[in-house]
C-alpha cells in the first residue's frame, strides 16, 4: 500500500485486512481477526501502533536519554 490509498467510503473490514497484510510484510505480529481493528481503537490497534513505533525508532537509531528534571521554585 502506498500513500493514502484509503477512502472514507472503503469497507472497514477490507481496510482492516489490508492493514494486517501490510503489517505481516513488515514482520509485525497481528494474529487476531480483522474485526478487532475495525473500530480503530483497542488493545490490538495499540499493539500494532506500538510495534510500528518501535520499528521506526530502531530504524532511526533513536536512543532514549535519561530525562533532565528542573528544580521548581516554591
């Protein structure tokens, strides 16, 4: 899938199935029924988003640093 291939008129189940197909191509685990993605929310959607984020950060060689906390004046 390239770019914005989705339309608001597309069948949600077809879109969900296409998302799963693309995730599998990327090596992202999504072993649940497409119906779980249809709503666009929930544990399964968050799982995919988390895995996509992790892959993107790894590709960019991103490293989290320890946060610097500033003292708050009272």
